[in-house]
C-alpha cells in the first residue's frame, strides 16, 4: 500500500474569523430587513384572528439576529482568528467547478437544458475527470437523452428547450 500523498500546503486565502464576521453581518442585515418588513405588515396577535402575517417571520428573524450578534461578538473577540477557512489551492479547486457550472447555467438560456447538459457533462468529464473523448461524449449525450425521455415523455414535464429541439420538432 502506498503512503498517502501529503496535503498540499498553500497560503491561506481567508481565515475562519473573517468569514464568521462576514456571514454574521450578512445574516444580521437580512434579519434587520425582515424585522423592518414585519413591523410594516404587523407581527402581533390579532384579537379574534390569531397571529398577524408577520408573527412567525418576525420571531425567526429576531432569533437569527440575536444569533448573528453572538457569532459576530465571538469572531471580533478573536475566536478562530488563526484558522484557515480556505487556501488558494482549495479555492482554485472550488472555482474549477463553480465557473463551468456558471457557464452551464448561462448556456441553458441560449441552447436549452439538453444541449447545455451534453456540452457541460462532456467537457467536464474530459477536462476535470480526464476521461477519454469517446467516453465523455457518450455519457454527455446519454444523460441528457435519458433525462429527455424521463421528463418529457414519461412524466410529461417540459424542460427549457433551445433552437436544436425546435428544429427537431421536440
């Protein structure tokens, strides 16, 4: 049995403390907006009716806001200050998946779900998975074909189509 590869060392891109502060501030902002809106629509108990429309959202936002303040306080006090949240190499691997996925989502609008899926799966298998061109193309065509049969023919659920499907009359 071979020794496992040593972990790749890379400089930290961001620390846990920084991310905890950022997320706490974002969630605090969201809870503030929800609380403000619940004030507008009402969050009390209406006589002979029960809770007002903002009753449950108000209290959920209040709990979220208090929790966010607690996390923010701990992070500012130095909790998790030296621990790396993500390194440059790890973030690069995340981007290697995220950027093609964003391209796939944009491609759906132009060419439809089935063609975009075929392109995405094939290229992803070749580039990231380092699979052969033949295997990548076969899987890239087979999966969208199976999805087409399942959703369009069996479940009768139409999915976004593009110009190719229109040309084929599908």
